[in-house]
C-alpha cells in the first residue's frame, strides 16, 4: 500500500514541498520506507562509508540528515568518513587489495572499474530504482555496469563541471558572453589577460577540475587516447593540434596554475584573482551562503558571476567531461544487504529531491525522473546543469569505461601530457611519446 502512494508521479509532484521537510518528517518517511523496502539489513549491521569531502556545506548537511534518518529507521549505524577527491581512489585500491576497510566507497569517474571483481553486484538496486524513477541516463549505465552487464556500482550523482566567469570582467575584455566555439574562447582568454583579469585552469593533478578541462580540450580538437576498440591512438595530428591549443590557452593563465589542485581555483575566484575558471557550482554556492550572512564581498561575486557550458571545437559536438560519483559496496563487507538498503534509500524521491536542492545544483541526477526537481527552475544561473549527465562523455572517451580507462585516469596520463607541454617541461613530440608509452602499457 505504501508503494502505491510513492509512485514516480506523486513523488515528483511533491518534490518542491519535500525540499523544506523537517527532520521529523524525514524520519517518519524513513520508518515507512524501511517497512516497504525489498532491501532488508542484516541483524546488528553497521556500515562505514568513505566519500569525497564536500564542496558545498548544505549538501553535506542534507546528506548527513539522510544518514541519520536511515539509522533511526533501520537501526543500522552508518559511519561516514570524508576524504579529498584525490585520496578516495588510493584508499579504495588499498582496501580492494587487502580485503579490508570501509564497506562502501563513494568515489569519482570509473573508480569501481579498477577492481570490478571486488565490487558487489547491485543490479537489483539499479533495476529497482530505474523502474521507479524513469530509467537511468545512458552514461550512468556505462559507469554502473561492469563485465557481463551486471551493475557493480550506483552512479549516485554527477558534478557538472562548467565555466565559471565574472560578467563585468569579460565585458571589460570586450565580450558579453562566453564564445560557443574554441577559437573564440581562446580570443576571450587572450583579451582577459591583456585588458581585464586573467582566467586560469588547474594544471596540477586535480582529479576533478584538471581532468575535466584537459579532456574537454583534447576531445574538442578530435584527439583521443584510444579508439572504440581500445587501441591506443594518442599519437596523432589531432593530438598535436590539441596540445598547441592547450599551450596557447595556458599562456593566458594567471600565475600558479601548475600547482593548482581541486580547491585552488575556488579560492582564487572568490578572492577575485581570476575572472574565469572551470568548476562545479560550488563557487557560486559558497558566495551565496556567505552573502546570506552579510558578506558584501561575497555578494559582489555572487551577483556578478555566471556559468557557461563548454565551447565546441573542430570535433563538431559537445565534448564535456562532467564528474560521475559512483557508489560501490566491497565484497569483503559483512553488511552487504544493509549497504544495498542504504543505496536505495539515498535515491528515493523524499531524500533525493531535497538533497539536490540543498546541493544548490552542485550535484545533478542520473535518473530521468529528477528532471522535474525544482532546483532547475528556481535560478537561471543553475538551470544548465540539469543535463550534465546526458551531455558528458565518459572516462574512456571513444573507448570503454572499464579497468584500463580507470587506470589511465588514475595515472593522469592525459592531464600530465597537457601539463608538461603547458609548463614547458616537455615538447609536444616528447609529451605525446611519453603518454603513448604509458597508454600502451595500460592497454596492452
């Protein structure tokens, strides 16, 4: 009977109201959900979840409220460990190799594909949620499914990585909006350096922001690490052109980007040291939160900033690379049923609708039903993030998103190649040669 009341249409209809639900209402829902859920925790189960450290405080607050409600309803204690984006993958790899550690890892990109045999089959969870909420977007299926077509992870959310910019600063450089083509974008970057405040993208080993812009830039010029059959093709005229483009872009950057990680550009933008960078909308969320507390400088940034999708290059189509956040259960876990229950609970409308709103669109959804979430309609500076999970290419580019693609990302093959050229550590020819050797070792 409860299930019939919680069909997709009703869940979406009440989404806006649920965004303001109290903790008491969430707990009431959680108790009713626990009774009806097909996923029953083991007696006395406890869970440890390691996740990426939050970039938006209200997102984490909403997530922890969800965790608390799950514990009250099921009796399953959930310990949450927060780690930086760059630390999740090595810690997950150690756990997979030693068969001990947290029950669940919530990482990025194709992390579960580094050790698919160590991940619990969660096809039942994926099918349950997909049937209830309008099906999964295609990239979620790509990231979620391992060998044999079984789901080895649930892509809980995406972080749309877009261009963040200051309107007044690009206007000072002679532009009213971000150009929609890569050639025009380069001209904007040159003008910002000459006439306004320079922009800048991370050239350090930034798992999120560094990988996002580098892959966009390479793919936009037609350069790819591998082809559709996972054959290494990085040594190509297209890669040469792409690296020339990246070098020209980097010549316009503010000083210091060679050492930027995923937090540096946020700070630089909020302090008005850069006019333009790539990021999720966490910069906007931080400015908005500070402005609400009376910070005049933050309000100035918030009012003046905007977001743009990435320009299209000679490839002739969008080549964006948004961050997928897959959640996996490790096979060594003694509470696999409890972990499945938690996975399902996270993406129920009563939780997920409010969570998306509280994330201020830093997170976007993998299930089609959440197109109706109110966050996509309340702020025009955020609405473009709605389709991030559909616009993005996946971690393998033209190739598969399996273990080899995951290894290439973990080893920063593409990012290091671009960074070495942009910083002058290597010639284009030598940088490609090094990347080709690394890739062939991974894809052999």
